[in-house]
């Protein structure tokens, strides 16, 4: 597990620039950087920098839905989210079904300017932002407020993700310390796996029989790529990106965090440290490449576990498999099942014949040591059918020209299978 000191010293402090931290500390500055880079974020309707701005503003002209926020607020404090206009025309109704009038909004804005909700209580800037709402997938899980997806990004690779669901206790805010739910998300599939509430593992949404495992987050790949693009323009090497799903416009970046909280590890029941170390030295070309690496490295194998529950399959020490080439064709070949190997490996010439060594399919290269010396091997995306089950994995590419079998299947790809010992195989 990654602790607070390790996070600060080994990652946040070391790889985050002063400019990046300053940007992340200000929601307005973050919004400006994102807009300049063409990264979607909720629209900002107006800014208030001094008291005169509050009294000059046309409050009557506000839409029926909006959010009033402090630029440097923390933990969701000081935010008023308005969902509709009052039926009698006197003010608006918030997501908590409370009425707010123009006078209420003016007074609250003045409090923000005085620093009532800012870090260190220093004078702040207030702004009015577009209301995002809830995507239909989350309506039965989120209480009134807008859920968000926290994605930790490091070295252009999404490391870990968590869906944060507002509750009645959290007042419709997606902040865990206020009582929101934290739901771990499988990086490869966008499917939720585990959940916490007040730091404790839970299975169902509190007060209901709705399972929190198995929720499919829409536009998942776009969410991951958007988070990486936000990291690339932020000046931060390590950060948490909060993504919201607009019901019509899709994924948007709501906020950047230079020192994101660590409860995401509890929500996923997985430590951050090893994941961060695995990608620290990789050369990542762009957002698309970073997402491919993340999906390859950090898959929870959730779908494999579901399939395994439908029935364990028995495979032999040697199996006939169907390889999927770069064009989607299926080619039969012999494979060796090797439970002593962690990762699947494929012969270099055979991989080339399947057109799998293109630049877009190579994730990274790694130096391996053997009795023959050092050898640099590429790691690629690979698909094959084993006992009728589609396996999507990563494989190291090696020179196996002197061997009969061109594919070795490691135990990483054997979830849901039982392997017969070699001596039990009938010739």
C-alpha cells in the first residue's frame, strides 16, 4: 500500500512542478488550462473576484441549473448545486431540495471571496459553473448529486480508478470523508469490483439490495484517455483526475488533484505503490498508448472470474489454440500450458507472421537476462482462444525458433482453468 509520506516524497513532490501544483489548487486555473488544450470540462458562466462583481451581476439571468463554487475550496465545501427554479419564481431549488434566493447566493458568494472555504482561509474567487447532473447508468446508485470517477494517472498511464457515489449522508456530494461511497473500477473493463463506505468493505448500496459490483461505467476508454490528456497538460506527473459523465456531452474533467487521497486503494483492495513502480520507467508515447499499457497491466480479470463461475474448464499440458491475427483471422496452433511461467510468451517469427509486431501493438520493450546473455524483448497485446474461451492478454516476444511450440501460456491467463499434470496427458 502507498502511504501519505511515500506519496508525497516519492511521487507528488518529486514529479509535480510548482506550476502544476498551482494549477491544480485553483479550479479556475485548471479549467483555463483544460479549455486551452481542448479537453472537455463543464462551462463556466461567470467569475467573481471582488464584492463589486457580486452586486453588478445579473442574477436573474442565471439558468435553472448551475453550481456556485469557491475556486480553492477543498472536500466539496462551499459548493451550492442548483437543480431547478422554484415554481413560484422566488429563487431556485438545490439538489438537497432547499430553496435559495438571490440574496442567499450573494451572501454565500461574499463568504467565498473572504476565504470562508479556501485552503488557509485566504481570500478566494467564486464562480458559477454548468450543472452536469447524473448519467442514467448511475441514477439508482447516486443520491441526487453528481457521481464522479477518480482516476490516478502517473507517467501518462492510468494507474487506478474509483467511482464515487453521493449518498444522503454526504449531502449529494461525491466526497468519501463526507459519507460518499467509493467503488473500485477495473481499469481494463470499466466494471466496478469492490466498494467501501467509511473505510469499510460493503457489497450493497446502504439501505438497499442493489449490488455495487458489476456496474459498467459508460465511455470507459474515453474516460481513461481524457484523464491522461489532462495529466499531460497539467504540469503534474502524478495526480488524480476527477471525471464526470454529462448525460448528453459525455466525459468531462471536473477537477485536478496534485495529492489525491489514498482511500482509492481500499476501494480496489490493491496497493498503488507496485503499480506506480511498474510504469515509472516506461516510455509512453501518448494517451492512447498509456491506456493500452494500463489495460494490459492492471486488469482485474473480472470477466474471467464471471466465466469461471459458469464452469471450470480443464485443459491439457499441451493444447490446440486459435490465435487471432492483426486482421481478426483465427489461426490454429499448438501451445504449451506452463504454470511455472507468469506471463504468456510467443515466438518472434510467428508473431511477425500474424502481423502483431506493428508499432501500435507493441506496448513496451524489456531487457531479459538468461544463460545466453541479455535480450531485449517487446511486450505485445495478444488474443487467442483456449478451450473455446477468448483470452485477451499481453505476451513477451522471444526467439523460440529452435522449439516446436511457438506459444507458451502462463498462469496469468489461466484463471478459471484446471491444468492436467503432464503425466496424465494421453498420447
